[in-house]
């Protein structure tokens, strides 16, 4: 099914719905962004992923709701990095830093829909493929980069595959910036009651501008200990230097395996497991959300993001794994959202 999604920069935008009876997912051609995820429950379908009804309002919201983020997710300090003996200056859109690819990152781009037959209004399917060409110098990043994003439903899972190739050595670290509230739109006033477990023994503390210090700190004895299920809001307002810096949770966790996290809502009974091949998971508790979306009123902490990623500022911190894409070598990363019942 294809739905109108308003206009972005004078061009009509669309939402492409993929479904399989267990899940219905809407993906926009602007930003290759997830605009809703409707999960089948005993009482019907529940939308657990906030999005917008209009592409222009979505893109201008600054929330990155559901967006395919690139070239590099999260922050690059000083909006610059060095590679192959050369320093590259990037777009500054977060103070002096580059955030989520820069001021004209992938979230602001029209993607080309490649899925066969997906141009007719009566199209239905369980897979959608979108592509984007990012030219050499785009937001300051080197290399002509070709990106293919595949969304595919299998049973109760939404799988996302990112494939990229560049003609120059470059940095590439994608993510899906989907937000969640597993209680659904009826619970949109707060997501702090959702239960969360993150499979990580350590996190990376941040300093000024939410740039990691380079330290890898154990979560034990801190409000960042999600090794067992805890309500997201249980310790979010404690007196803690790291919570104060971010106004809540806005931190990277060091994953100890491909099963990154599990969350569930007691209210809806919906459970979410996240799997990825990337080394980190950024938990953002929606501290600065605001305004309205198709999901409902998005007050601060009405939804949260769990972003599979390379560590923030890995481009500049030698002890962090650098997200390097070598010239001529294709690279693939994956994220899987698996839904179930508590």
C-alpha cells in the first residue's frame, strides 16, 4: 500500500506500507524513515513507533523520528576527522560538532524506491528496498557512496539491512533512529514505565556537548545498570553527573553480543528484542521531544530511541572501533526488531 505523505521541497512524498499479518510498517521515501510500526495484539493492532503524517513537518521537527541516519550516526567532535593523513571538515549542526551526518544528512534526502511493483497504489508486499547516492564531499565526507537499505518482515520481526560501497576510504556508520513507546499512542504522555534490559556491562560517559570522554565505565552501581529489567524512569531523575549532562539518558552502551536489548510494556503486553552486528547501542530517553505527530502528543520522554551504532565520536577516539569503509569494499550492517508478548 502506498500513501501520500505531503511534500518535501516541492516534491510529493510517500509512505510505503509493508505488512504480513503480524506487523504493518510504514516507511517514507524521505529519509527512508520508519513512520509507524503496528504490532498485532489480541485486541487489535497497536502502533508502538511514533511518526508524522506530513514529510515537511517530519523533516523540520529535528527529531530524526525513524530516519535512516548517515553517513555517521551520532556525534563527531569538532565536525572533523582525519583519515589517510588528511583532515576532513564536516557540516556543523550541533554547536561545533557534526550530528547524524550533518545539516543535510540522509534524513533530509529523497531515497529511490527499488522494490518491483512499488509504484502502484495497489502495491502490497513484505519487503521494501530504497537506495541513495551520496556524492564525494557530501557534508564533507570523502567518497562517492552508494547505499541500499532493505526493510523486510519475517514473522514478528522487522529486519533492516544496510549495504554501502564507496570509491574512496570513508567513514560509514548507519542507524535506524526509530523511537518506541510499547504502550502505544494511548500511553504517549510518558514512556518511563516501559521496562528495559540492555546487554551491556559498560557505557561510555560523555563530557561537554555530549561528546564521549573516551572512558569505558562499568554500569554496576550507577543509574546506567540495565543488566536486569528496570523501568526506564526508575532512576532517571537521580543526582548523577552523567544524567545531569544529558537531561536523562543519552548515552552509548558497550554491547556484549548481538542481542542488544529487550524492552516491554506491562500495559500493552508488547515485548521488543533488538539484535545488531554493531558494537554499541545508544539509549536516548527522549528528553527534548516536543510537539505533535501521528502518534499523538510527543512530550519530553513520551518515547525513546535505542539506536544500534558505532560509538559516538569513534572517528576521533583511538580506543573506539573506527567505522571505516574501505574504497571498493562493500560493507553490510543489520538491525532486527523482534516483537512478542510478555
